[in-house]
C-alpha cells in the first residue's frame, strides 16, 4: 500500500511560519505570514511528524510497535497474526488470516488516502515473486540497469566475482583512474549486496581503494560486473516449509587486508533454510593470531544473532 501525500498528515509542535503562497494571498494583509498547523513537504520535521501520526493511529487500533525495529507493527487475534512494515509512505503487510488483512486496509483508509497495489511484486528495488512453495527475491532489473549504464551488458561473463591472483594491493605505482567513476561503480554494487551475498566480500575488498583507485582496482570492479552478466537473476529462495530455527556461521581471514593487515569478518544468519542476514567488514583491531581473528568474527556474528532474537 502507498499513502498519498503522507507528509501532510503530520502535525508540527513548533511555531513555523511561511510566506503567503501564490494564489492564496490575503489582499488585506499582503505583508503577513501564515502559521503552519500541519507539516509540509520540505520541512525537516515532516518525516518525523508523519511517523508520529501513523504510529498513533495504529496503536489506537490494537497494534503494538516493535522494540528493536520501531517501523514494525504487530497485531495478534487469537491464533492469527498480522505484521505491518513501514518504510516512509510505503507499507507492506502480511497475515495468517485474510480477514486481518482486510481489517487493516479498512483501518488505514479510514484516516489516510491510500492506494492498494495488490500482491507485492516490487519493493525498494527488490523484485518479489510469490510461489505456492515459497518466495523468490532478486534484483534482476537493477542488475540489467547498472550493466547498461556502464555499457557492459554484452561483456564476456566471468565465472567468479574476483580472480584468485593477483591479490588486490594499493598498487601505488599504478596510474590514477577516474575516482568518480570508480566510486559510482562501488556504490551501485554495494546497493546490490542487499540481495546478493555472493558478491559482498569482493565488493567490500574493492571498496577499500576508493580514495586512490588504480587500473588494477578498476579491472577488479569490472570483473564483478562481468560476473553479473552471467548471473543477473540469481535470487534468494525462502521456502515455506522450512523450520524457523535460527543458526549462524562466521569466518575470517587473518591479516587479509594488504593496506593495514587487519583481518576481515564474514558472517551469515539463517532461519531454517532461509538466509536472512549476512555481513562482511574489516575488524576494528589488529589480531595477532588466526584464533584471535576467528574469535572476533564469532563475537560479531553472535551479536547479530542476539539482535535478531530480540
């Protein structure tokens, strides 16, 4: 669902004055200003005011707000459950009962002007395909768009995101390349990692050299694009019949970064057979042994598990 002119529903607590807009001037007091009673688009307070208005409305109708994720609202009715996820003015929801879904639509349309889009197929750049056996999530359209942007749609596919040799280094003797182009490529790839854990490690490795990119770094980044040419629609599969047992895995490379010899942590969390979270980042300390590196990685992974359990 989408809320039309969402920011106009929020009330502002501060005194805010605006000039008389064209077409609404007061001929008797042309030098006066208007005091705002509700938020307008462009105000810094508008997003927060909208969130407060929406929250008050949902709480008044029996929904509870998540403790960790305060954009998640839940309502239980006997053995049934409805989950509502908010992202600014876009709302997705799902329930074990079609009755609760219809009730939620009625509750929202009671106060806000809404447009219902039916079964979710696209949300925040993610393409969603619902199947009787589960749900597929991918960014195939986004992959095609970024390949077209860099004119690499017809490039020869690479079998892996990065070559084993040579290892990426600072390449201080290499010539400088277009920093803006390199950062643009990395930024677009970073967004893609939201649904592609298979490229996350390699994108993070290339991202370390954004301050002073060299030809070797650009070649490595383009190889990731060539890998995407061969696997543009690789997707996440969430089967319906899988259990909801949370388990996690972690790994690390000891002194893997050639810039400062800091190790890299990798981790992923599953609910049954469904991967729901993944991470790849440099550790904040210099480890003196492989064992220490693994302990740091395990600690980071378990921190994510604790957050998910809450």
